[in-house]
C-alpha cells in the first residue's frame, strides 16, 4: 500500500510537531517573565505618579515635564519590550506549530485516500512523496528557521508549492481512479 508511509509519517510528524511547539514556546517564557517584571516596575511607577498628580513621592513637589517625559519613556520602552518578547512566541504558535500539525494530518488523510485509488503505482508514489516532501519543506523549514538556521528561509517557499502540486495530483487521481474498496498495489 503506497499510502502507508504517509500515514506512518503523518502520525510521527504529528507527535513531533505537537510536542516541539510547546517545548519551543516554553523555552521562550523566561524572557517573557523578565519583560513582564520590567513592565510592571516601570509602568506601575508611572501609574502611581499619575494617581498622585505627578508629585515627587519624596518631596511632594510637582515633577518637571522632563522628569515626567523620562518616566513615560521608560514605561513605553517596557511595553515595547513585552511586545518584542511576545512576537516570537506568537510566531511560533501560528507558524511551524500550527502548520506542522495541519500537514501531519494532511499526510494521514492523503495516505488513507491513496489506499482507495487504483492509479499506476508510480503516479501514486509521486503523490505520496510530494506530500511528505511538502510537509518537510514547509513546516519543517519553519521549525529550522525558528532555530535561526540560515538556509531554511531560502528554501521555505518551495514547500507550499510542492503541497499544492500534491493536492492537484491527488484530485486528478481521485477523479480518475477512486474505488470504493482498498486497492492492493
């Protein structure tokens, strides 16, 4: 059965992508904790001053515009730090983790479908390998790019086209050779 390798690959790849995504996000969380502490300190101090009509807590005198601007800048920079630390985490969740899971399930479905298609074996093998290659060249390279491996960004655009070709060939094969029973190759 030609589709068997897609089913096996799909389940193994699903375990890999489902576990690697949270692992990578978890390694980024210490940075988020530090950024949130800085934000709490700087923005909290600014909030307390605003509640006290911007009076210096030590002298109870009104603060100068320069002092207020400096504290405001620290608060804005602390908020920016949180956003800068959050961006890679959001990118990981929406990029390699989600696409990897989707492409793993797509391989499982493609493998099952290939079991019901009475196409020439070479045609089915091409479709099968295109689905596997497409997953590795798309979400697999997204993971490598997250680890800052240089060539991953260069080859990243190939994966979606490989998957689209596999889907097109699968659609044609289904139209021409789909049977209601499992086909033994």
